[in-house]
């Protein structure tokens, strides 16, 4: 895991990272093409060689806002909140030519109260960087197969809940 980024909100552009997307509101329309309150992204990476977790919330449910607008010549993507999730515990250990990422995120920190047996929309993904960890070169998610673009910041920041799969809490 290498990431040379200095702006936590843009770590998905500047090196390796792992993504977790969760629709924390099970009553939200599963066919929605735009995120609603409760749809979040957690990005795990390193910044200044320290593990980090960044919360992206396009539509904030409550609390303070840390707004961020991601723009390019093709468009823009607005988020009500993009911030470092200090409550998360993240560890990265390097193994051969790879790494193991371990993370613990208090559910209360992301406003998620999953019920056993309930089904939620979500996805997981990996962002690979060039050999120097200075820019992303490949994005892959388990469910969302529309991840080929790696040269447009708003597209890469955008949450696409209609492309997420179903996850059952056990």
C-alpha cells in the first residue's frame, strides 16, 4: 500500500486504497441512481505513511458538515461531508509484493445500526497505483463493474448505489 497524497479527500487519485460502500438505510430505494442520506463511502489508505480512513457522505444525515466539491471539465460531484474518520482503527502490514489491511470502524461513527439477518446494499473495492504510489491506475469493485475510468475526479468520487450488490448481516 503506497499513496503519496497530501490531501486526504483525494487519496483515491494519488495511490493505493481500499473502498467500502454502504447504504446504511435499508428503506432507501434500491434502484436509486443518486445517493441519499445514509449512503457512505469509507476509503482506507495511507497518508504520510500512516494508515487513514476517510468518510465520504454525499448527503449528510445530521451533524456538522465538511463540504467538498470534486470538479473536472466533465462535471462536478458535491459531498456534504468528507472528513478523516478518527474513530476508525486502521493497520496496514506489507507482505511480499502486497499488503494486508485491517480496519475497525465503530458503527456509531457512521450512523449504522445493522440488524442480524437484514440485507443492505454495499460494495467493496481496491484502487491500485503505479509502482511509486503517486497516481491510481486501476479501480475494481466486487459488484460495480463500471470502474474503468481513472482520469476524472468527479467520476471516481461518485457513489453509484444502483450498481452495488446486496449484503446480508449474519
